[in-house]
């Protein structure tokens, strides 16, 4: 019954941008709201500011946090292993973060047009606030815990930022997706360019398998299929994409 409900929930939510498809996004291992080490499935409905979260231990919850046009940026900002509900409001550039351990905080960082890229860039166990500004190809990163700011150029206008953990150290790597090409500045293994996907695809890198390396993945609106390349380090180029479809929404 729970599985059926989840499936219906995801069909409802994702059908809004999945362009009439029966395919579901593959499960990822990126959110854990109750801190039990198992992924929880969550969706944010921008029209109402409602969060719907299926937690592996604590069960289902619906929380109102945010307003229409806010962008969800849930992550573990206070380092207690529990994902924190959070939104970025483009109209005022403010991040509203409901931290599970350290409480609510509101921080102005970024502006309308910026693309949010929260990740743990310095491996202190806490996700850092970050945005990519397409107009100048610049990344702006703010380490909330240490109150340190950094900015550097990587990418160009039109790129889609896809920061994630691509080389297995604990520092997030900045990266951009450009018409089917991934340009990744890895903190340990250096720069790499990988072709995976094509122009028009929507990149959605995430950890789809059990290692700690982010897998390249794209959603192709034209046919409604997700393509996942498990483990970027093992990819040598030219290999047929693994297609995932109708993955059961289970933990
Ligand atoms: Ca969990
Ligand atoms: Ca937390
Ligand atoms: Ca950090
Ligand atoms: Ca790294």
C-alpha cells in the first residue's frame, strides 16, 4: 500500500515536467531526512510551498516551507547527517534553511538568475551554500560554518551546473553540462571532459549505485527516458548508455 501511494505521488509530481511519460526517475541516495542512513524520497511543490517526504524510519510527512517560485535546496547544512529542508528565493536571493540541529537561518547569497549548487566543497561534513551565475560563468561558494567566501570562473553562459562528487574524495567537484558534454573539475583527479547525453537533455547526476561516486545521468524529454552511466570513473567513452526505466520506488 505504501509503495502504491509513493508511486502515485511520484507520478503526480514528476508528470508535471516529464512530458507525458510513464517512466519514473531512478531512485537516488542523496536525501536522508531522518538520518538512518537510508534514502528518503521527497518532493517540493512550488505552487504551494509544500514538501512531501517519505522517511524510511519516521514515515510520511507533509511540511509547508517556502512559497511559490522558491527553489528547493534540501541538504545537510549543519552536519548532523540529517537532510535539512531549505529553499532559495530568487526574488530576494535569500536561502531559508530549516536546520535539523542548529535551527532556522536565512542568508542572502545570490540573485535572480543564479542556479543553486549546494554541496560540501571543503569536506567538513556540512553542505556549503553555492550558486552558479550563468551570465559570467562564475561560481560563488559560501562556507557557512567557517564564514568563508570564494568565487571563481568555471563554465560559460548557457551551461547547466552539475556540481557533485565525481572522484571519490570528500570534496564536491564543480562541473557543467553543455550540449551532451560534461566538463568536470575534480578536486583529486583533475579536469575531465566526458560525452554523455545530447543537447536538450536535462542532466541529473546522483549516486544511483552503492559507491560514493556520482553517476552521470540525463533525462531526455523527447522520449521520456532516463539514461544513467553508473560510476563515472569506469566510463571510457562510447559505451552504450544504460537505460533505467520504471525503477520501483523502494529503499
Ligand atoms: Ca532515511
Ligand atoms: Ca542537518
Ligand atoms: Ca562544507
Ligand atoms: Ca572531489
